[in-house]
C-alpha cells in the first residue's frame, strides 16, 4: 500500500473525466468529498481530462475541467477513475489508458467507479488483484482480464492501494469508506446522513421518513390518528385502539387505511416503528431490549423478525452497517478488504 498522507493540509482528490463519462460516477464521489468539508473533513477536489478540454458526459451534460492530466503533477491522495456506457471503446483508447497509468503513479489511492474498473484492468493496474464492477458486466471483466479476480457480488473492494466499486451509486459508498479512512466514522456518518444514504447499505430499502413516502390523508380524523402513531410508536396502536380514539368502528378504520393510505393499519404502524427503531440504532448504543420496548415492538425477538422481514438484516447488523463503511472488514489485513452486498 502506498503511503497515506499526514498533517493538516487538505487531501487532494483528482477526478479523471473524458468524453462519454457517466455523470453520476463523477458527481457522486465529488459530492461526498465536498460535503465532508462541512463536517470536519479537509479535501480539495479537482477534475482533469487527458487534454485539459471540457467534456460532455453520456447524459449530454457538459463538465468543466480544471486542468490536463499532464499538468496534474503533484501527488494526489485519491485518484477517481469513473466509467461510461461506451467502455468497450474506452479500453482501446491508449491515450486514455496512459493517462490512467500516469495518475495512478502519482496517486496514493486509485479508485474506480462502476465500469471504470475496465479502464484500470486495461491499464494493467488490476493484474493479480481482486476487483468488482457493475454486476451486469462482472462476467465480461473476468473473461477479458483473466488475471483479475472478480468479486461479482461486492459493493466495493479494496486490494492494496486500488479500490473498485460496483454500480454507479456504489461510488458514493466507496467514497464514504475513504472519508472514514481519512477522518473517522463520525465524519463519514455525518456525510451519509446529510446525503440521506447508508454508511453501508443493507439492501435497497429506504430508512427515512415513512410519513413523506405515504399519501396525505384527506380526512382530518385519519390525519390525527397517523400523528398519534408517529408521536408515540410504543403506544397501543392496534386496529381497535385506533378506531376507538377516532370514534369509528374497526371496520371503518381499516377501510380508511385501505382507501387513503393504500395499506393496512398494522402494516403502517410497523413501518413507523421500524423508522423509530432505525433512528435509535443509528444514533445510540441502547440494548436491543430497550430499543424494542421504546419503539413498540415489545421484545428483541419481535424487533429482529421485523428487521429481517423488512430489511433482510438483523437489528445488530443494521446498527453496524449504518455506523461504519466496514472499510477495514478484513481483520488483520488492512490492505485488502471486500464489502459485499447482503
């Protein structure tokens, strides 16, 4: 592994761009590093292209370039190599591959986003290493570059000073891992919350605001019932109890939920309780029995069943994954780690 930086100077992140680059591959990591500066991180981010010219992304959006790769002579703490939908042509562009090699030579850490792994592989930087890319192209990466060990189910992989990530949004996960490596879990966690993403995703489940994802109830009576559930998830929110508070029959209450909320009362209450439990797990170290009691699940076993059913992970796993990127997952092997999709 190349030497990591020390001291109080901002860490330099160099992002390679080129015509046809995928926009989110570029902007996702940039947003993570720039947001980190608001929470105690210290990054300076710049974009470079092989010739210094501005580029047009695969989405048709223009990107301003700070300087040419040849002008970027100082050592980068992180080099970001994004991908693009036209990667089969990109891996034949020798000038682009030379740029990748030169930036890696002048970088302490090189990280690819999505199909950017093909550029690293074509440049010979993944020979003898383990890497990942978008699941749709993992087989092609393995076939084209047999000297690369492909971890097809990984979210991102670190092998020595090289990191590779899966799909485009995984570049955010990888970048959060770097922020944690540089400035600690608290800074990375603050960035993740600010961007409304997981520190390490337990799957494609959303963990934020049930109320913002559900239709607004037309009837004031039902809105009051929903507010009562959100204000105190641990209270008695059985169908009978909610109907009694609203002054209607249980059958009528169930019909209101079906017609206006497109769900059942029990399902809605569980979603609110899940959200409350997730917040407690993200922010504190309360025992599972306390979390279960305060959020209305009653027992750790009921809490565990709800998490497994809704998120596919246990509450303990959720707490660990939200609090850390797990960038040092390979215990005793700081230069090689693989973070897998659950």
